[in-house]
C-alpha cells in the first residue's frame, strides 16, 4: 500500500521517504497505528489518518492497494507570510496549472486521486494555499487561504495566481520537477550520458536530476518555450 507522511512528520522518516508517497507492505493483521510506528512515527504525533481519502481511526486494518495519508496537528498559518502564500495545492482539475507553477519554481502539490476532504486536510497541515475552480471547496472551514480561479486556460490561470499572490514569476527560482514537485539537483554529464539521445548529448553540457522521480532535465527547446511563455505572462 502507499503511504505518505505530511509536514513535520517527515522528520521521523528515513530521508528517501520524506515529502513523498512510498510503497510499504503491511501484514493483514496489522493496524495502521502499528504500521505507522514501525515506520518510525509515534502515534501521539498523528492528528489525522486518511485511508483512500477518508478519515479513519488508527486501529484500521489496512488492505493491499490502500492509499494512506498521515497528517500532524494543524500548523498555525500566518496568511500574511509570503512563503505560506507561495506554497500551493491544486485540485484534481488543475494538473496543467500545477505543472506551470512547478516550472516557474513554486512548490505545488497535485494528485488526481485526492478528494476534497484529503486536499483540504493536506492544505491545512502544510499551510498551503488551495487552488480550485470549485467555490464550494473553498467554503470548507479548514481552508485558510485559497483562490477560486475563473479561467479555463492553464496559462491564464497562472497569470491569475501570479497577480493575486504577487508571485515573482520572472525572478522565480529554479524549476521544480513537473511530474513530482521535487527540486532537481545538478548532475555531472558523465553520470547521465548513457540515458541521453545522441543529439542531446552533443548539444548540452548542463544537466539536472530529480531526486523524487530520477528524471533528467536540461534546458532544451521545450524548456526555452515554457520560459518564454512564463515571461509573457509575467509582463501582463
Ligand atoms: Zn520528479
């Protein structure tokens, strides 16, 4: 089954398991509480357990294929703090916007299987701003900060988010991985050479690898076109 521990609960985990979902098999007779403690997290630190998006007691017996989200007590969010406003969680319909935000360097969680309860619980635990086109979602009492987007087009949505939260689109930091939101780290060409097409190998010398999903990146024509599009949005 798939486990993900949110916010500071990651401090209890082995580094490769922090901030991401991972597979972990649990024996049929084991409770969620037992599994969570076996992974290193004391049950007293857990405020909310979600199994397949639904709140569940710690004594729940897990089944193969279950998706388990483990959340700490809600963090106090200062809505005025820019770092809080610039960390996002996008609803299931905003996958393309999530990719643009990641490309522009902004920490954005997105998962097409999250339901509303799960999404707002994660937003509250991690102090993230909820992005959605569903105004009912923003009416839930756990939502501290959010934006209801009017436009259908992902780049127009990016412009809207940038305007509302004063995102420095042009001075944004390095791109995050479009697939998994981790921050790629520079990697020596020699280490990735074998994975590259001959044309890429000949044309580029600077490469990055995502620590989350191991994808390799370089600043090719696709990257340049996306950079130009973000620049154009920033000028509006
Ligand atoms: Zn990745």
